[in-house]
C-alpha cells in the first residue's frame, strides 16, 4: 500500500491489541487501538479511520452490535470481524450485519494484513473535479457512482458497504455474463485471501433487497443454477 492508511483495532484483549498495533505499524499502516465500544466511539468522533478491525466477543456492546449500529447510521467504514468462534453461522451473522470480512482466532497477523490490504484496495478513491464519462453506471433505475461508491435513485441516496459496492460493480461491468462464485470472489476480494462462497450469496441477497422491485423474483441479478449469478440490465435503464 503506497498510502499510509489508518486502522482502528477494537478488542478487549490487551495482548492482542498490542501485538496487532506493533505488527501493523511495522507494515506501513497507522494503527491505533480501543478496548471497548465507548473508547472506539470517542476515537472515531475525533479522528477518521480507513478500516475497523472489530472483535466479536467483547463485554458490554459486542462486535455484532457495534457493526449493526455503525451500518444503521450510514457509516460505511470497511469492517473486519475477529472472533474466537469459527462456525459458519457466526461468519454468516457477521456478514449479514454488514461486515466486509471475517477472521477467526487464532490467526496469523500476516493474514490480517492481507485482508486489510484487500478491503482498502476495494474501497474506491473519492476524486474531485468533473467526473469522467464512465463514472456512473445505470442499474435498474438506480445510478451507481463509481467515484463515491454511492447508489442513488430519484435523488435518494442509498449507502453501500465496501463489499456491496464491489459485488454490484463487478456484476454491472459484465452485463449478461454469468459469473461463478469463485469468479466473483476473485473480482471482489482480489484473490488475496480465502473467503467463503456463502459470503457471495449474502452480498447478493442484500443487493437484491435494495435494487429489485421484488427480491423474491429477481430480474436484475439472476441466479444461474449450478454456476453463480448474472446481471441482466433493463433495456430502458437510465441513470436517475
């Protein structure tokens, strides 16, 4: 990573906080730590962070509750969940709450660094000045703004998480082309780390809830049985 990105680590274990802070700082990241949700809120009110590494199991407000609260407020900071639990259901719940990635303890700090690098690369850079002609994509009456990662319709803004933007962008750039879960994982995660196929299904579910007229009968993001998903644009798609 060429730019010095700022990461906030929230974990009640002081040894883990200290270890990760030293490791990330030694790998060209600005790393700071918080012991609980209250300290995290105070730090985020004062300073801006590019990524949040969030422990799931903490006293008081746990990681899932924090993630849900931040997303409900429209905060789209990339979130990587850490937990001692390793079952699929815990991963799925974390992703459903809006987390961008998930890492089970114990883990190698190098793997966490790779995941942070991946979510930061997927996060689009905000640019100033006149947007390029290809800075927008029309999707079923919505407009996907590539520079700001926003989705709008009729002057209403719908904020997307990093994962949601990456998934919708990958599909929209390949209209009519069926993409397997493996291809979508590679396009959205950069092929750096192992991510569950199930995370693709969760992202697709959330996108359908947002852009489909009837999410139970999707027309824009259709399932290709035994393969994956395909984006089928409408003929009259126009940005709004």
